C-alpha cells in the first residue's frame, strides 16, 4: 500500500474504526493497525501524513513505537497524536519529548480530534 494516509493504531478495532469513521469526511484515506510492530511496518513503507496512536497496547506501547519511529529518517517527520485512556504526568512528559502534537485522553472529543487532524493536514498542504 502507498500513501498518503492517516495511520490509526490501537489494539481495540472498535476504536480504530471509530476514528476512521470520524476522519472519513476529511477525504484522506485512513489505514488501521492493531499494534506497534504493524504501525512501524506501515510507517516505514508508506507516506503517513499523521499517526494517531494509543499508548496501552500489547507488545510495544504507543510511546515505544513512536520512539522507534523517531530513530528513523522517515519517522522523525511523522506528526503524531497520542489518543489514550492513560492520563498521567510522566506519560505526558514522555510524549512531549517525542514531539507529540496532541495528547488526547479517552473518552475524547471527536471535534477536537477532527480539528487537530485538519490543522495538521493543512500544515502539510493537503487539500481537504
């Protein structure tokens, strides 16, 4: 598969489907991954415009996945939204160090997610 895409990563398929549904009106395809390893594979082989990732997943956490990506040329350039049920100061600090655009906690505001996504895509000069 080739991009450009928005990549949504969560081990809960209902959540990835919900986010894909919410972002569908933006007109950018949404690719769904179920874990960090799959996310890394997609991100390194496709043109990912935005990564929306949960933190609490089996195997690699969202922040571990992002840290792995940040150590690659391609991964350094991918904007990221952390969408997680965890609201902890240390996680927010780690996310900030990894240049996360936004830290949204579940339950999240669909309007806020769409707004941040639109701003990111507009910044990357994608016509919506």
